[in-house]
C-alpha cells in the first residue's frame, strides 16, 4: 500500500529484485513502475520513500528494512553510506560479480541486440580492498556534518577535513579516518598531514570563498614499491609550504617522489599546471612482465595494477597474435596495451588525443627497448583517416579502448572501411560498447566476450569483446 507524505510517497513492503545502472538497486511500485534505490541490496524487503517521480519510474530511499537479504555482508568501512565511493560494500562479493556480469550481458543483448557466444565468466579481483594505486583527497575548512552533529548543541571544534567530496555536493568534504581502497601508508600519510596542518595553523581550503592554503593531496603507489605524494596549494607561501613538505619527507622516508603544485585558479585540475618536484624523482615506475612504465603526476594508468595485468592478458589472448601482424591500438593512452602486445606483433601503431600521454608512451617504449611501436597524437575522428592508413599501413588487428563515451561514429565507420580481420574492444562502459558493436554487426560477429572486475565494492566493470569478420 502507499500513503501520501509531504507530496512524496511511501511504499511499504517493497521487495528489492535486482541491481541496475550506476549501482542503484531496483524495486517495483504497486503501479508497476520501477523504483531506483541507492541504499538497498537485492533480496531486501523495505519501505521506500520517494523523492523523484517520473512517467516510468521513481527514485527513492529505503527508510525501513523488514527483511534483510542473504546477499548482504557487513561493510568494512566506517564511512559507508555517507562516502559515495564504495556503494556495494554491503553486498557479498560473489553477488557483486553476478550483477556486474548480468549488466554487461544485458547491455550487449538488450541495447545492442547482439548475438553472443558462450560468455566467459567474469574475472573477479583477487584483492577486494586496498587495490587502488591512486587516491586524491581534498582539504576543506568546513567539513560535512552528520545529522547528529547538526542537531547537537555540542561544540564541534574545528571543521577541517581531508577526505572525499560528498556525492552531488561540490563544496562538501567528508573527513576520512580510514579508507579501504589504498594500501598503507596511504591512511597514515593522510592522517599525519591533516594533524600536522591543524597543529601548525596551515589553512584548509574553502571552495566557496576560494580562500586557504591547502587544496588537494594525491597519493600514488606502485607494485615496484615506489610512492608518490603531491600536495596542491592554492597560493604560494614558501615558509608554510616547505614546513609541510619537509615534514612529509622526514616522517615518511619511503616517499620516492614528493611534488607540489601552486594552483590559484577556480578548479583544482592540475593538467594545465606546473608540477614541481620537491624531493626525489618526478615520477614513479610501474612494472608488468618486465616492462617498466614511467608515471608522473599527470599520467593516466589503470588504478588497479594487479587487475590491469589480467585485463591486458585477456586483451592479448583475444588478439591471438602470431608475430606477423600490424596492430593498431586506438585510444592508446600512455601506450601500455600497445607495448604489452608489441613483442607478439610485427608492428604496433598507437593513437591518442592527449599530447602528454603520447610523450609518455614514446618515453616508455624507449625505456623498454621497444622499437616496433610508433605513437601519434590527435583527435581520433580526425587523425584516424584514409591518409593515416595509407601512411602507416593496413592493420590486421585493431585494439580499441575508448573512454566511457565510447567511439565516435566516424571512428566506427573508418574501422568498417578498413575492415581488419579482428577487433578487440576493451570498454569501461558496456552500454556504449553495445551501441558501437551494434553498428558493426553486419560485418563482424562476436566470438569471445569476458568481463573483468577492476573495481570491487563498486558497480563499475570492464568488458573485453573479440570481433571477427563474418
């Protein structure tokens, strides 16, 4: 039954029946409309209060739990439910994998109307916590307050925070005590920096007023044992800047790359900023099958190093190179996949839109002694044309790993014009992957598909598809 409440509705005893897009779960209202929920697990029976009503669905929140699902588990993180980073921590990992697999398959079949071969089961992550090699934290002088704190009459002391943005609130930062995503010494560094900054009156940033000194902190780790810390300051204050950086260097001698940025602009992106190395090297190294990849503060690298290795192995296995193929690696980034497959190919051509990424790709190829790979920079839909093919050769295999938006239709059309024997499509968004594959299904058939879980405790999932000419 339902009853009106402040122009919203409350539906009672709703069974949560599935997991949907963006990590939300699904129930059905009495009138048959879907209800999207951010705080329930399939199998729960709950009362729901809606906060958004549309023609075909509601959005709501579970406000009372009558029955708890057997798919549940106890979240590890004390910040779960407020921090938006790990929305599936309350779901047992084997069911996370089940729903990720289901989403990928449904997208390919229902959105793309694609015929699939026998689906290779999703590859789960050996590490379900502490798997990220990069974390970014924000400073704030007005931390997010819980409802209990807001309603209390107690003196809350300072409002400084070093943590994550509250979902949907650009100026609210949740102060983090322990994050379960990056291995130590990440938590120790973050908490030490916060305590030291407070003790020494270093101003935390205020996003609304654009005031303060300390803006963000990035920590990057690697399987080689390297450790990078980068502090972003809003303004230059040499005395205070050196005070904090010297504290970091002295307290954490395992830091191999200590860097900083002075960024006084409105947003905190660093890609147009000058990153300055304070101590150690201006980079760290990641390693994979003897290949070394130089990573600087601005570099893109898969944030789950161990699972990235598994993803790249699947990609290489799907390509099944014999040694005489010309391979194109589209959206090559820093050329990681290109270099990973190069030893099994005759030649590899990498294309990427970000100039710094291509510079890094060339540096890494030189570092690794790879002389059968060339890298080109430019917007894919403009660079990847008939003249480019004429100059660089007709590919036998195309590997493509586009961003979440998928491939531009001009890129898809060019692939169809080239018509290589095989295409390996790596995707972080199976919905846009399904859209692109649907445009190619008259020429190619899917002969293999396998999902890879790169991000446990979240709904995100990668998928690899092998296309072969019909």
